C-alpha cells in the first residue's frame, strides 16, 4: 500500500497540556512514528471552549499535524489515539496530493497569526461592520428606517 499524507486534528486535554505541553504534544509524534509514519508538520492550533463536554472536559487544546502514513496503519493509529488519556478526540483526513505543499507551507506559520476578526473578540469591542453583519433580515431595516431594527423571530414569524 502506498504512503499517503494525512491531516490529523487532535483535541487534547487542556489541563494536561497546560502542565506539560512538550510531553502531551510529544505523544502525538510518538503515536505517528509508532505506527510507522513520518511527521511532516505539527503545531498548536488553538485552545477553546468545547461545544459540549467530552469526558467532563469543557475546554480543549486543538493540535494540528500533517504526516506520511501507510493507509492500512491508520486504523491502528486511531485506536491508539482513543486509548490515550490526553487525547479527547481525533480526526484524520487524507490530503489530496495536489495541495500537500500548500497545506504544509500554511501549517508552518506561527499559531499567533490570526485573522483580523479575532482581535475584536479579545478586546470585546465590535466594529460597525460587525454590528451590521447578516443579523438583520433583508429589507427589514430599509422598511422601518432604523438600521438596528430587525424584529424578534416571534414578531417576524407568520406561520403560527
């Protein structure tokens, strides 16, 4: 079987990662190498609140990795990830060979590089453009003359 390039997104236990970042992230490279793979790029993606609790954890540290691995070894590696206590969830995607170089180049960027919209979340301030984004139904603001008018879903729902 031919080696493929895979993208692995790991959700790590934030508490364990906070106490030992090198040890927890090092587990990922050991898992990949243990399955016979070769790590290409591995980096911190972000830490964020989870949409729902996973094993009682409300926060997770997202870790992104790209690696070469024989396709038949992927199931074994996924099982080993599920058995590791520091890894809450994992997702593997096979990368199209035509875009491998572009993805690897992008992934080698620093984790501090973020879109401009992330800075508005950190400061708690919104720009005027963010306030007017797609929350007002089309035509509602123009009809009332008030740019903040959009009505509530109950007021605009005429089905009942």
